[in-house]
């Protein structure tokens, strides 16, 4: 959780569905294929379901957040009040 307190979130695509975390004084390994540390679901503003996935890098440092919409259309904006973990 220390990473979360000091990390800066940087959008990696135009629709802000991939967010990379930069941690002061730390450089992620070139191949940061870490692991999923939180797998959750939320609703988009139009009611469509979204998967919200949080990843660490191979050193277990906070790395990336992905938002995946399975219905047609772009992500409008997650309703964070509907976020549930499974």
C-alpha cells in the first residue's frame, strides 16, 4: 500500500482504460508481466458491466489498472459506488 500513497497515475491510452503507475525513485522492469492483485467489477455510467483489474509488476510493485468493457461502445466512466471484488 505504500506504493499507492506515493504513485502518480498516467493514462496510457485515449480512453483512460489503461492507467500506469509511476513510483518516485523506482523503475518498472522492462517486461512488467506481474500478477493480478485485485479483480473487481463495476458498472459503467450506462449500466454496462466493467471489469477493473489491478496489476503489480514482477517485483510486486504497483504497476497498472485496466478497465475492460465487454458490451459494445467505449467506457463512459465507472460508477465507483458499484465496485465489487470477487
